[in-house]
C-alpha cells in the first residue's frame, strides 16, 4: 500500500515523530545543567562549614583577635612546622618503600597482589591507639629503646604515619602503574643498559608523578590533623596543640583550623606546581 508524500496524515505523523525524538543539543543542555547542580552542591557542602567556622572565629572581641593571638603564640608556629616536616618525611619514606614494592608486584609477582592489598588495608582495621601502644611497648626496652629519646620517638612517629598512609599511598601508586606499560618500559630501559635503580628513578617515577602527588596530598592532610599517635609520641605536634587550645579557649581553635587548612592547601599547591614543572612522561610504543 503506497501513500502519497503530500498526504496530511503522513505529514502529521512525521512531525509528531520528530517532536518525540529528543535532540542531541537538548540532551547536552540537560547534562550540563545536572553537572552544574552537582558542582554547586559540592561547593556549598565543602565551603559551607568553612564559612561558618570563619564567621564564628570573628566573634572574638576585639574582632579578629583570635587570629592575632594565634600568630603571636610561638607554640602555633612550632607545632605546625613540626607536623609539616614530619609529613614531608613520611611522604618520602612511603614513596621509597611502596613504589619498589608496587612495581615489583606488578612486574614479577602479580599473584602476591591480593596479599599486599590486604596488608595495606590493615590500618583501617587496627585503631591508631592500638598501634601507638604497640610501638611504645615494643620499643621501650633493648635492643631498640627508641622511646627513651626525642630522636627515637620521632622515628617511631614517622613509622606510625607511614603505616597510616599505606591505604592511600599504595592505591595511588598502583593506579599510576596501571596507566603505563610497566613491562615494555622496563624492557626498553634494561635494553639500553639501565639497572633497576635507574629504571625506577628515571622511567617509572616520572610516569606516575601525578599519582604520587595524589597520595602525598592525602598523607600530608593525615599527618597535619592526626591526634592520637602524636599525643603519645611527640609533644610539639599540631594535632595535640589544637586539642589543647580547644579545651582552654573558645575562638582560637576555629581560627587555627582555618589557618592550618589554608597552609595545607598552599603546600599542596606548591608540591603540585613543582611536580608539574619537573614531570617528564616517557612512553614506549610498538612499531606497526
């Protein structure tokens, strides 16, 4: 059965079908609107508490005295600087320990991957208070009486923070190694005469630098705000200092939290800029 193209019934059916079919432009506009709604909700959720904390800190009399009192307190600078230094040392030790481990597991021991992942998840199971009391009990007597000196306590503190960073740093490194062809890069490097150390330093690390920075950000944030372990192993840490002024003063803790938050993000931004400026991505592609 044939119907003439000028039939009004056919024309109306075609028009209805075209109206019922969503246009690609309309779909993109709806997706953009949803994206902006989610983005604005996230910004409000993130910045809302910070804004409320800022307003609360300004209630000090005279206005802003909470910030001037903090900056005039030598313990504020001392504890914050100490925690930053400990955080940087923790990041360096974590990278030196976990990058070769994750690299070797992916290259030679893929069957051990589940075991390593289970070990790195243990900090989620073992509370920090159990970890710190275990360290104190294990290292208070010979052959390694580390708790008897400030240097030994600092070493234990860094070790405890390295353990706490396992879940974040290892997964960041593992994700970075998944994005590159570890086997081809290693074979190409060794074919040019490079050893294992040079391969890790000049080939693997530059290719996973973004992932390392992600793990470093999380590790630094953990170290700056950690309270339990620092209370028992290091007096000048920033977490115990916040707790101390929180019990004695009203507005200074809010000001200290905002200042430490801003300084942490500034440090993260500097690390990211340094990493971006020195990053050299090396790839090996097969000839076709």
